[in-house]
C-alpha cells in the first residue's frame, strides 16, 4: 500500500514522529510521537494547507511516497469517534484515540477519517512498533504549492 506525506525538506529523509510530538495534533497529544500520512497526495496537501497562509508558505516542501508492505498490520478504529472529534482546534476526543493506538502497540498503522476532507482517510504510523522497519520512503519529490489556493 502506498501512502503520502508532505514534509519540509530537512525532515524528508526519516519517519520519526518527533514533529507531531512537539505540539500535539488531531490524533496525538503533546509528547506522543506519531507519523501522519494520507491516502492520496491531494489529501496530504490539504492536511498541511489548512495550517499555513501565503505569508508563511515555505518553499521547501517535499511529497513523500511511502510503501507499507502487506505484512505490516493495519487496523481500523474500533469505534466511531465521538461527536466533536473533528473540531478545530483538535481536542482530546481524537487525541485519546491516537494516544491509545500508540500505547497499545497492537498495530503498526491505523486508518482514521480525515477531518479536512470528509470521506478520505489518513494512516497514522506508530514509530515504536517493531514493523516500522518494514515501512520505507520510496520517493521524495519537490512539492511547490500553487499560490492560487491561498487567495
């Protein structure tokens, strides 16, 4: 399975989850490492674009194509998130689900709904799971944003 991640160039060579841990995000609390990926390039872009403005638009984004082999365990959420999971800013409803996924360590990857594009999915990767070694970045290409998106 291929998934995608939009990353700044200086972070494009590794899959660590350290960036997500700095501030917390939709599916993780501050201090919890997690790697966010998307099921398409368009969703990866949308997930980043909602957090930036044209004034802060970095020129060094890279689109990572990541291979998750069939031998890597992928789980779905066991239960539908409670109402409010997709509010902005993110809250503890979705963060607790993601933190539990990392802590439990049952699966290496979990499929979760996107809060940005209804009907699309993100794939969260547990950087502590033994199968993380099987997941590889297969390409990293320059990804300039089309500035028309920010007008």
